[in-house]
């Protein structure tokens, strides 16, 4: 290990910070948008309206059966063509936007299954009690069922967030300079590729471990 030189990382910290901002942006956008859309999908899958439940199940099964890297490439290659057809002119660099949309829609399928399990973990009497009080099914779901489902599934939601954070490194396939991509470029430029990859792996490890420990603590609180 004495032959390793990490000095280039010190001098390239502005570029690494730029890449870290891209990674954080994709992660947070996919988490928030994925949770909102995933919640809607989870509720739709449990809906008594069969066509709605069937469409939600089709969406979830489709995205859970396709590799994430393929979804990223779909949006990167197809969206510009669609926009060009709609507006009649070429669009600019949409790599970041296409990555955010791809991750959000992909993660929504996994969040939907987690939240569906959370909703099913709430006793059915809760829904019946809400209806008996004069609340609509939607109001009961929003005010009584979903808060309990989120509380029950919070550790799993955080675990999925760790997976999402790690998966953001896949944006290298569309040439987007996230933290991993920027680390690779700096290492390749300066001839310190092993060092930069070790550094990137250590950062991913530390952040993932931190969130995993938080999820474990929450799991203990929820199980009490």
C-alpha cells in the first residue's frame, strides 16, 4: 500500500465535490419522486378497482424485471428522440434529467412493494374504524393507514435508499460525471486510477454503512 499516491484527490477536490453534488441530486430526486409515485402505485395495487390494480401490478413487475442500466439507457436514448419529434428540433444535454427520471421511475417500483407490505401490515380493523367514523376510503388511507405503513417500513425504505445511492454509479454508461465517474476520470487523467477507485469505494462504503446503521436502529425502535 506504500506505493499508492492519494495526493491527486486532494488537489482535485472541487471536481470530486461537483461529482458528489450530481450523485446527491440523483439520489434525493429519485428518493422523493420514487416515494410519491411508489405510494400511489402501492395504493393502486390494493385498489378494489381491478383495472387500476392490474395496471399498477404490470408497472411494478415490468420495472422490477428489467436491469436498471437498461432503463437508464432507455430514457437517455429514447427521450431525446421523442422530444425531437414533438418540437421538431434537437434538444441539449439531458443526461442528468434523463438519469433522474429513470432512477425515480425505477425506484418507485421497489418503494411500491415495500409500502404495499407496510399497508398490509396495518390491521384491517383500522380501515373499518375509519369508515365507521364517516371518513372516505381515501381519507382513511391518507390519515390512518399510510402513516402507520411508513412507520413500519421506514427501516426497509432506508435500506432501499442505500441501494439507490450505490446504484447511481451506473450513470457512467451515459457519460454523466457523478462522484464515481469523476473519480474515474481524475484517476485516469493523473495515472492514479487505483487510488481514486479505492477512495471512491471508501466513500460509498462509509455513507452506506452510516445509513445502514441508522436503519438498524430504527428497526429496533419499530420492533419494540
